[in-house]
């Protein structure tokens, strides 16, 4: 799909200014070994040391601050990120845990990103798949939960149905890509912005944010060459990100199917 998309888009005369200079072929999945969580003994020792030095309170405050900063940078609803089991729930998230949490969401987002390709080639930003991808009411990111107590509704209005949280597939893609990328680290001292995975994710967001501005208007253009250029650049960056987080490239055929976005039981690809 990627090869045909590049061929068709390259024929558009005004896109070259936005397209990357070179395009690679399929990227092999990285063979980086999974890093396991610390042992119970080492964790207990660390907890004891933290208690005696008074560092526990500082770690807690730092975790809360880091979570808020990440949500502010991405421009997403903090409730959505935390409801998904965010990476800041503990001191850090190991790679296997991050894969179980975010692999499904990232892969489904890539699937829907690629579904836009034929409509992007046509150039009509009002097309259904494109509009759906950026629709803030497009998907349910948190299911509604009943608010009854032991099966009895205690609310005065008698409505204990709860409310679901909805957002666009693109915003959910931003949150899950960032949180997954932030887990691919060798220590906790390196700032997220210095991680290659986060840098690739943010480069992708930059191109797609620009495309979103062209799409989320009252009258999207019928032949928007600028938006096409941003999509093409984002496609190339996405392959770099997928390689860094040990996922197959976009032209592998892996994303031709839909994916379960719930937290998985295994960190392995299925």
C-alpha cells in the first residue's frame, strides 16, 4: 500500500516540497530484548531506602507533575490517558507492560491511518474516512460504567447509567504512541523528549496536526495538495516510529486487519 501511495502522490506537482527526499523499503522489526521489571528483593530495598530518606513524597509529586506535563504537551484529555492505565501509574512502566497496554491502540490507529490513503490520494479532505479519523466524537475511549451501589441506584434523578468518554482516533493515537514510546528507555533519568521513540512520535504529530487543521474546517478543500504533503511526510515518519517500538512497517500487510484496543494479556504480536 505504501509503495502505491508514494507513486501516486509523487505525481502531484506541488507535493514535492513537503515529501521526504528519500523513501526506504520495508523495515525489519527490531530484535531488542524485552527488559523485565526489577526483582521483588531489589524493589523492597529501594522502597526501604526511599522511606528512610523521605524521597517517597518527592517521587510521588514528580510522577504527578510528569503526567500533567505529558498531557499538556499532547493536548489530550488527561482523564482519557489515565483511564487507559497510563505509564505514570507507578514509578515506571516496563516495555512488556507498555506493549500490553498500548500495542492494540497503536496498531488500530495505524490501520485507520492507512485506510485514509485512497481518499488522501483523491485530495478531498471532506471524505468520510478522513473526517472520521479526526472526529472528536468518533470513537469511545472509555466505556460508560454504571454508578449504582450494590445494584441500587442512589441518585435523585434515578439515572445511574454513567457516561462514556469519546474522542477522535487521531487523539487516541497521539496518547498511545507517546505513552508506548516513553516506555522504551534504559533508565529513568533521561527526559522523554530525548528518547528517539518520543522524538519520532512528535515529528509524526507535527505533520498530522497540520493536516488536521485542513480537515477540521467548515469547508474542507476538494484538492488540498498541502494536506496531501503532510500525510505523505507523516507516513514516512510513522515507519521510523514503528521500527523503534518493535512493530512491523506500514507496507508489511500487518495492518490490513482491525485490532483489539483493550489491554492485552500478552506483549507478543498476534
